[in-house]
C-alpha cells in the first residue's frame, strides 16, 4: 500500500448548484485523508462538467426543479421510461420561459455525452471504494453514474449516503439496485473511515456491514425501522473542507466559462429548533425532514468557522460564502459574525436564519457581509404557524421582513401554501397580513409536499391525512416494481388536496399582485424603499410609494414621532403606555388604529409594529423636482 496506495473516489452527480463546490465531498475528502491514511481520496464534482456542457443558465434552471432534474437521467437510466419522463419534464416546465422550449431528446443526449465522457475517462488506479453523496435531485443521476461505473469495474465496491437515502430508504435501495453494495445512514465521516479500513484488510462485505452506520447488501437488513447512527460527537474534529478538485476542473474550462464560485462553509449540523420546543408529540417544524441524517444538534466553535472561512477564501481567492447549515447557530451568531468582520475582508455571505433574529444581531451580520438570507417564514398566519410548530407569529415574520428591507439584506424566503388542515381562518389571516407586507420583498410561493420521516409523515391522522405513499411522479421516472419496493423521500398522500387548492387560490392571486407591484415600484427607483421614513429630530416624514398612484406622505410630530420610532421593534400596548406615561390610553389607541388603517403599522392582538424603514441617506435628496410629493398628513394632539 505504501508503494501504490489504494484510492477512494467520491462523486457528486448533477444537480447541485453549479457555482458551489460540494461541501459533502470537500469535508469527507479532508477527513478521510486525515484519518484513513495511507488511503488516497479523489473528489469528483462532475456536476460542474455537465453544467459547462449544457450551459450554465439551462443547468441552473433545471437544478432548481426536482422533477425535471430527476426526469433527465431517468430517461437514460431506464430507456423504457423515456416517454413518461419527457411528459413529466415538459409538464413541470410548461411555465418556465426557457425550459419549456427545450428539446428533451437533445437535452438528454447532451447530458449523457458529458456524463459518459467524464466517467469513461476516469483513471481509476487501485480503486478501493467509490462513494456517492445523494441528496435532493441527485437520485437518478447518481444511479445512472453508478451503473456506468459498475460496467467498467464490476468488482468495485459502491457506497452511497446523503439525505436522499436516510433512515428507512436505505433498505429499499439495496433491494432494488444490485450495483450498490453499501448504504451509509447518517453522516459519513466515521462510517467511511471504518469501511475503508475494513476493505483494506480484506474483510468481506458482510462483516463490513456490521460497522456502525453502514448497511450492507450482504447483511441484507438491520434491526428496527431506523439503523444505528455512527457520528462525530464534536465537530471540532473536522478538518477544513478540501475543494481542490472543483477548482482544478473550473480552471480547465475555457476562459469565458470560468466564474467566481461561492464557497460553502459549515457551522453546525442538525437543527437547534428541532432539539428545543415541541408541539404535541413532535419537535421542530412539522413539515421538515431535513435532519434525518443527524442525531441531535452540534456546532463548531465560532473561531474555528472564522478560521476556515478566512483560509478558504484566501486559498481560492474568492469572497462569496454560503453557510450550509439548515439554521445558523443561535447563541454563537454574535461571536461568529464579529469574527468574520474581523477578517478584514469584503465577504458576501448567505445563511438561513429564524424569524426571531433580532435587528441588532441582523445588523451585526450585515456588517460582516451578510447579503442574502433565507428566513424560516413559511406563513403569514399566526394560527397556521402554530399548526406548523414554527414557534413564531405573523408579527415576528413581518418584523424580520422589515429589518431585512431596512438593512439591505435580500430575503429569499418562502410562503408555504396548501398546508394540510389549513382552514378559512388561516387563509383570511394570511390575506390580511399580505396587505401590510406589500412594501417588502415578496415571498416565494411554494406548495406543501410531504417528506418521508417528517413529523407530519409520522402523525398523519393529526393533519387530516388518511394515507401516505411514494409520490405518483416517481411512477413517471422509475419502473413500477421499483417504486413499490422503495420508500422515497417525496411522498404523496390522500387528504384534503382539492379543498386546500380552492382555499388558497385567493392567496395565490394576492401573491401575484404583490410580485407585480414590488417589481414595478423597484423598476422606478431601486434605491428607495417602498415605505420609508426620514427623521427630522422632532418630526418624522413617512413616504408611502404606491403602484399606479402618487406617493402618500405622512408627517408625525412630537409624541407621535416618538411612538412610531419606538415601535420599529414590535411592542405591546402596555409597553408603549409605560414608555410614554404622560399619554392617555384612549388617544394612543386611536392614533395606533389610524396608523394601522393607513398600513403604516401592523397590529397583532395588542402588539404593534411600525412598518416604514429608515430611508438611506443621499446627498442629492430623496425626491426629484425640488419639492415633496403631495400626500396625507397624520398627527395627534
């Protein structure tokens, strides 16, 4: 082995985002080279090669849609399913301006040519093991690639892992795909090291399958519905991810096809919200199945994350970072982002956060380079948020939307429609809240889908679901005998589909109006918020830009100004009265009600939030033409 070390080959097949190296491969490569020496590790981010062959815009568009992505390789993996796969692809892409014009046959041939060329020309010298990380949108592409590799190397052990085959899905994969020898359940570092060592010593597949976190074809089964995990106790043991092969591939492209990637970093695994409060018999968000591959919640020390971000960006000379965490650590965010700011680099950072992130914390994150976030909003109805076990309210969600708008942070967050057991109250509250959300960046419309292993899936009856099964779309991309023998991550169900579709139709219409209004107003002036204020020290001017109407301008003076500024963080009425003891309750209530009526403030129960954001300063002023536009005048005596 010292003369000719064996090699582990790690693969990430399409369709991850092309402009990000795979953190799964980068982390596993670094850990295996540290712990499984003298075994060598080669990482193959070959989705990047496919993206280059297709053209980045086409690849990007496909990678954002689960069923079209799975359809492409399904047609190659099972030629008999090609016509069904094509129909599914075209149906799912009928509203996409560029994808709906694609010739499916030509598309699949380009994908096949790029994939086969990469796999057939791999110099696999002394291969010990080939491992595939399979997450959402990577099932058929990985299985096609595995079959192709097995044709070249019939005796090469194949191991798969990743979120797509967590928990009960592992058994089904081994039963229906003979090319796969091992499945890792849970995270891969410790199981892969043990598996590599066992294979190096010539252990049989059956004995290798007795390793914690590894299910073997020779073993054939495991006890109970959930196989045992074998995971790191402390993420401090993880070395910095190694992305060298990704950048080598990118550098080999023609100059016009090179770009500056976004580096993935990791601060935690699992979800601290799932670990915490519970609703009924479950913890975490009711619809979420993103954390099945981990047990509990763990995080790296902030200084380690900062050091890795600093070293990675210096090594690869890029400044864009994306946190791979399902949710950024709670108590450590302050120290983490202060450390990133201390690097003295102009980072551009993406992360996922909870709606109850404070304005001060968000401001500190913005100073360190946070430019884009996905906030766990999901709903603008407090009653529905309770059913989802989000632990937040509509008021919390409006607060974070307002704060992002004020700080110049792009929020790419979702509004989840057609949630099972939603009722008219949920929809009415959503429609009402939408009227107040209009000044902020629109939420992305997404429809509920049932995830295998999610709290809803484990408690169907409580959400009005009669039966769950593999989503019918799998029948368009996989042979029926395979679908019947596997448990797949996207589930279909019998429930209140028709009721929910009709119920949420008004919200869909309102979302389209929101999107159009925001887009048109931004076209006129992207630098000016739609609802903003300028402070005159003892008076406040609020400008309310409106689509197809002249702006409305409001002036608040004295205590009116002070109350409005005090409520830029949502406040209870009693807190307002305590803060301003000289004011009587009735006129304060009347004043607040007036502001709510003009959509300048939002009320939930007896809590109030001022919606206008501070206007950015401009040496040329906020208006053109030398005078302010006409509008309403609000004041209290």
